[in-house]
């Protein structure tokens, strides 16, 4: 009897020791712009990410821990943030940065260190081109530019366009070029292309030049800071043309700062609650609205998807080792994201774009355009 | 470019120049008395904007009440900065005070980031400034017409104060010789505090009109206008109030002229300010109105 007790005691002890201790957390690096001109995008993206984490806090039996480092909307800081996350925090993967310029800065860092990087929102094709470890869960600008051009020609019935390019941002330069190419190819004419810099507050010279050419529409794929000011000054100068933008126009501040000047401004982007196609998307909108009392934007939805796509790849790879993880990410197919059903081709997502416009001080859904 | 456009750009230039002038006066007055370049001045104007924003948005005050209130509060802030950061270093080498100024600048910026967050806030433009005047081809925002007028009124008041009152005389005396004035029985600390108060109040006014012209505020908004106003102060002869005004107008007009006549170089408008600074420092370091004072 005593022997039985002793043996069963030993057995229980062995079993207890065989149970794993609290699993080591899996660290993910999040170099988002929390301050600086891109702060609204970064803060919204973090909201989406946190929502994703709350819905799915574990992967491979380990709790997920995110390390947020502010990249201050700056290229140098983005690169530093990536470095710090890899060297100091020893993250398994990085979700971010958001803007194309910052993703182009952080990409080589992750590539050299062989740490997978998934950008939720960067659309310039160069971000993933030629890279093995850099991915994105959104579409790329050749597609977005041509959607904009088609919309301008077919829906806005524009034959001539003026383009305003922020020469300091890779995103703006890229998408303006793709728009121009597509617009010309589909029979339109670009009458003038003017330039400005990030941080500029006065656009009177450029707008005066555009006014002289009298185009049908003005293509302004600007970030909201400049976009709002451009819209205001354009209206003040008597320019009545419709303004067409890109996905960087989707920030609540565009309307708050632009006021009545941005009424009618249309833009191509990734996500809107009215254009939701998947059940995951519907529940995401519900959860976001419940927690933040406002409609989710593209940045939050894409960050949500980036998180889940990454974890899904980890599940399929059954490990967090970079080589296997990269292979699993490359094989992402028909992933049910909140922004749509996603397949990664050459590290980029092939997805439809939605077109929104500003009406009565709100972003209103207009259409969805699928890639052909 | 026809005459209507040229006139429009001229008015733009005057407006921008007036804004730089208002901010530059603060730099120049402080330098004149303390030989200190108050790098925190640009961030003081940022705080002034936020005070006005709070007044207008949170408390629903009419714009001119918010403006006045902000000027008073910012003046107090200026005095606080002087008492807390610069006064203890009056006897220290000048470089210590300079480094402290930079420190105060960073402090204010990051305090703003913590309190107000990184997202910019919309600044309401009062209706009186939002009118569009149209004369033929010319379209001018009423703000562009009012700002130079209001600036001229403020400056007239300031000139009266500096040249016709005892306090003003004390300020002018202090800029000549700080130690001797102290020996004459004048409370130098009080006069210095007054200088900071005046300079900061003017910066608040400049900042608020800047925010009305480019209607968004964020904690880092004061950096570039502050730097350019500093350049304006140097151009006009740092230490000379009239020079600051002249420098501000000159810089504003040059910037707009560059953008108007060479639109391809519009991206370099900020660089122009610094090119002018370098040029003046090489060829005429005392500025337009500066005088060589014997050490």
C-alpha cells in the first residue's frame, strides 16, 4: 500500500513536471507611425491590430506579445525602429511600417536580418520587389493607379487631368506615375503635372498653374495633411474640379481639416464597411464599432488582416523559424481576411479596391473594383 | 503671370511676411537684451495655438477672446520659461543658456505630443477671415487682407511702448548694457520678464494667425515657422525690432516670389530661407538694420 502510494506519487510528480511551464511569449514588432504626419494612420492601424490580438491572442500554443515602436513617420526612424526590434527585442516577425517610404526604409533591414516583415498598407511595388522576407497584405499601386484612371474616365467622364505629386513620398510619386500611364493608355490626356513637398502648406503656385490649364479633374494622391490644405486652397482660388485621390486620403482628419472644401473628393482605397465581402469582415466592423464608436478605416482593417495572415502562416508552417515562415507566407491562398479573400502573389495581395467619396462630411462608399 | 496674379501673390507675401515679423520680434527682443537665441520660441507659438484652440473649441469662446486669452497665457508661459530655465543661467557662459533653450524646445514639443497626441487638430477659421473677396480676376481671402493690417496695429502699439514709455526705455537701455542698467537701480529681472512676456504674446498672435491661414495644429508645428522667423530676425539685424519686421516682410515676400516666378523650384521654398541666412551671415552678418556694437 505504501509502495503504491509512493509510486503513484512519483508518477504524478513526473506528470506535473512534464506539463509545460507558462509558454514563452511570441514577440511581434510593430513599427507604426504614432506621431508625426502619419499619426492618424498609425493610431488606427494599432487599434485594428489590438482588436486582432484580442480576438486571437495565441499562436502555436504561445501568447502573442506586440512591441510597438513609434517610427515618427520618418524614414530614418523607421529603419532604426526595425533595427531595434530585431536586435534588442528579438522579435520573430514585424508587422509594419505603414507608408511606402518607411517600408522601403525598413525592408532592407529585415531582409538582411532575415526577419519576415508584413506591411499592412504600403502600396508601392518596390517595397516587396526582389525581396524574400518582405510581404504585404494590400494591393499595389499599378492596380490602384489604373482603377483611379478608369474611374476618372468612365464615372467622372474626365478627358483631361492635372496631377499633383508629393516628390518627397515614394507612394505619391509611384501612384501618380501609374495613374498617368493608365489614364493616357485609356485615352485621357494629362495636361499638367505639378510638384510639391511633404510639409508644404502653401500650394498657390501649383494651383494657379493648374487653373490656367483648366483640366476636367485634379488627381491628388496626397496624404491627408497636404490633401486637406490643397483642397481648401483650390476652392479658395475658384477651382471647381473634382479632386481624385488615393488610399492615403482616407483619414478622418481630411474631413475635419478640409471642411466643405473636400466635399465630392473621391478616392480609391482598400476597405469600407459597406463594401465588406467576408463574414470575418462583418464581425470585424461590428467589433470595431463597439469598441471605438466609429467606422473602421483601411489601416485598421489591413492591420487586422496582417496580424491574422501572419499567424495563419505560422500555423501552416508549424514554426516561427524565418525560412519556413516565409515559405508559408508565400503560399497564402484564399485567406479569409476582413478586407476580402486574399491570395499572395509575389508577396503582394491581389484584392479589389473600393472607391469612396466625401459626402455631407462623411466618407461614403461608391463602388468596388475587382482586379481582372 | 498677369497683374491680378502678381497682386494676389504680393498680398500672399505680405501676409506671410507679417506672420514671420510677429514671431521674429520675440527672437530679436530676447537676443537684444540677453544675447540669447531663444530656440524655444517656435514651440511657444505652438502652445499659444493650442491655448486658442482650447478656448475656441472646448469653451466655445469667440475668436477674439480666445486670441487675447491665448496671448496672455502665452506671455505667462514665456515668463515662466525665463524664470525657470534662463534666469538661473544669467551668469553662466552663453552656450549653457543656448543649450537650455534647445532643451526647453524639446521639452515643449514632447509635452505637447504627450498631452495633445500626434494627430493634428483642425483649427477653425472665424467667418470674418473666411470671406473671399473678388475683384475681377483677383481672388483674395479676407484673412490675407486682415493679417497685415492687424500686424501693423500691433506693431504700432509695440513701437509706442518701446519708444514712448519708461518700461520701453528700460528695455532699450538693457539691450545696450545689462550690468550698468542694473547698477542704475532698475530691476533687470523684471524688465527681462516683460520682454519675454511681450515676445511670447506676439508669437502667440503670429501662431494663431498662422493656424488660421494653414488650418491645422500639431505639436511640431512651431519648428519651421520658428526657424524661419529666426532667419528673418537675423536678416533684419538681430537685436533691432524694426529690423525683425523688415526681415520678416522680406523673407515672406522672397518666399512667395520664388514660388510665383519659379514654380518648378517651389519645393525649395524652405531652403531659400536658409540660403538667405547663409548669404547674409557671410556678407552682412549684422543684417539690414544691424549696427556694429563695440564689445
